[in-house]
C-alpha cells in the first residue's frame, strides 16, 4: 500500500502511526489513573499530585528533546519515547499495595517524558515534508495530525474506562504495555534515524527560542491549555462521578466523546478559518477565536452559581467549549509549525510545547486544589481568566506569517 509513495512520506506515515498508537495508551492511562485512584479513596488534590511529575518532566523533555532531535534525528527520539511508555506501563502492573504515591508519580514522570518525545517528533516531522510556499497544505496537514491524535486520545479515555471495568487496573496496563511493545519493535525495524537532524550540531543554549513571534505564541499557548486542564483533568471527572453519581462507563464515555469531537473539529478547522476565503490565518484569527472561547466557561460558572441544572449545563456548555477550543488549538498548532525554522524545526517546536506542558502543569495542579477548596464553579471561573490572558498575549503576535519569518532571518 505504501510502495508508490516517496520515502519521506512513507516514513512520516509510520511516525504518525506510532503517534496514534502511543496516544491511545496515553489517553487510556490518564483515565485509568483518575478513576482507579478515586475509587481507592484518593482526594482530588492527591490525584492531581500523581500527575505533577508527568507535567514537570514534559516541560523539561520538550526543551531537551527538541535539542536531541536536532542532533540525533527525530525518529530515534520517537523510539526512545515508545520504550519509555512501555516501561511506565509495566511499573503500574504491581499489586495495589505497592502502588504508592511516589511510585505512581515516578511512572507518570516516565510517561510524561515519553509522550512529549513522541509529540515533538511527530509535529516536527511534518515541517520537513511541506514546501515553505505551501502554507495552506501545511495548515491542513497539521490540523489533520493534531485532530486525529486528539480523537484517538478520546477513544483512549473510553478504552481506559472499559479496560478498568473488564480487566481491572493491573490487567489493563499490562495489555497496553504488550500492544505498545509490538509497535516499538516495528518502529525500530522501519524508521530511519536521520529525519530532522541538523547539518550543524546545535549548542545546548539553542533550546531557548530567539524569535519574538514564537515566544509570544508559546506564552499564549501556556494559558490556553491551562484554561482547559483547570477543569478537565481532575475536577470534571471527579464531579461527574461523585457530584452527579455517574458510573465509570458514563464518565469515560463523556470524556471520550468530548475529546473525539474536539479532534474532529481540529481536523475540519482549516475549512472554516481561512480555506474558503483563500487566506492563511494569523493574529486576527487567533484573537477572534480566543475571544469567543473566553465567555463559555464564565457562562457555565454563572449558571452553576444560579443553580441551573448542572448536568444539562455542563454537557451543553463543555461541548460548546470543546468546539471553540479545538479551533483555537488548531490555529496555534499551525502557527508554530509555520513560524519554525526549516533547519532545526525541533528546537522551535520543542520550546513551544515546553510552554504547552507548563500550561498543563498549571492547570492540573489548580484543577485538584481549586475543586477541593472551592468546587467546579471556581475552576470554570479561573478558566475564563486564563483564556482572556491568552487573548491579550496574542495581540503581540505579528500581523502576518511573513513578518515572523523575516524576524527570524
């Protein structure tokens, strides 16, 4: 089936397949940990703490991983990520009495490293396949990769809830480790090592971006993803289970549906943010869609304070948030790949996703603490503030992509 394609496209399709397989296990593991440790009696803040190393090491990994990818090749870094995830899953196959907070945090640290090595490799690779003058195609390809990944992550949420019900926690992580181990062996045998390797070896100090456009975009990305995770990671699944009395299946199905829908909208984003008019989106689109997003969590927070029906409000409100957030995320993902340098793309993409990981870290910690101290209403209020900050920062982006490219040259 791949025989008629160029070598570069075949390699990228394999990279994408690896990314998809990894994403399934990443989404399933997130849902497994939240639901299983809630069942064991852990508080929302304690569950949030289990993910702290996952997010902290994501920050470090994106910085260092981009530098390593530029020196060693993106595919070699991807294979390292796959085997680290297998190791993280195997660490969690121990009996429940041995799954201490410290042990689970260490396993989550490995998983965080693995995930960001995988993401950085896949997102950087696409820059090398599309000519610089084909920005419309680049936007479509980035949106398709990002959207399909998130749809599969949503399926992973459902898979995690299903495996927890059918196999229990230990059986679920063992099955996922075996599946991903097979993917890793296939990857070792088929991927070449030099994709994305810079001609001139970068210095370690090159991990920090010198581009004004990328720095502002990264800061906006940080607050954008913190605005999602401040209610999505811990507060929402715990509220659905304990506050509304939902079962594991119901929680997993809703979370999965949200992320799958979010991924589908990301895939379609190019068709209603610029393709129809023949324009490539820039600062104006980012600010407009960010402004549209900011009001949604605020409306939900006000609705909860007025005692509107919580189930109806959250299902409808969070579905609307997912659609608008998906467009925002797709625009950001396109712009970073567009702004990035051709030689050394992993350095710029790595720096950007470092900011993304910082946002997830901030959102995860606040999700557990704010929910336990003040409830879901406060989580949603803080989400609205964070979106507003992302919009304000986006006002500093260059008017068009050309300005960013000239600046970096």
